[in-house]
């Protein structure tokens, strides 16, 4: 059984099942209120409306990945190994490209709607003592020059805090927020 939705500018939506003569009309109120269901002729049978599951929403082509999700939630996130760029877990991240020690390109599965997103990160230290300094939107060619993010990827770097030298943290965590 299939149902065809037909809309009009008059504020009504018509549900019509091709195998049954006649139409079912939903009268939508002009501003607010309750939707009234009238049937002519009376429809007999069962209609099933599929529901979205968490798996469907989180799929690379799901509603959240296509940027139609709720405002304020991460549009992408990833945890990866600093020494290899191997992804341990992610959402809307297709890959991590490791250029050299501590220098990475984060690639999105589904592009951001624009390049004005916020990317934030945290990282553990490597085996060397000292903290990790993270630079977002930084070139991966050892120059440490700011590099503008694109809708499909951005670059970042991790440095050993007390030596200002690039390092591979054990774990790197990134979250990206966008409109």
C-alpha cells in the first residue's frame, strides 16, 4: 500500500491511496489549533508511518549528518590515535590524515554548511613529560601558520607544551559545532 501526499497553498494536505476510490483530506487550521481528519469515502485499512531510529539519524547520510539536526549539538566528533591517525570512534568524520608528528587534517563525511564552524580539541600527552598545546586551523607543513578551515576539512597541530615541538599525543579528541 502506498500513500501519496499532495499539498496546496490553500492550507490543506490530501492523503490519497490509489487503490481506493476517493480521497482523505486533512484540513489544517490557518494559524494554530488541532488538525481535523475528515474522510470521504471512509477509509478502511491500516496505514503505517515509518519512524526514525537513532541508527538512522546517526548514519553518515542521516538527518544529523546532513546538518538538519538540532542546534547546539556536535555536527562531527572524533577520537583518534595521535601516532597513526587511526580513528577509535567518530561521527561525521571520514578520515584523519597524519602529515607528520602532531600534524593532522580532519576530513568530514558530510561537509559543514559553511566554513564558520567551531572546532575544539583535547589531547593526552605523549610519552614525554609536559602538557599538550593544541593549535586549530594550523598548517600541517611545520610552519604553524594559520590555515582557514574549509567545509570539507580543517588542519590542526599538537605540540609538546614545554618544548614547542610537534608531538603525537596518545589520544586526540575533536568536536565540531556549526549552525
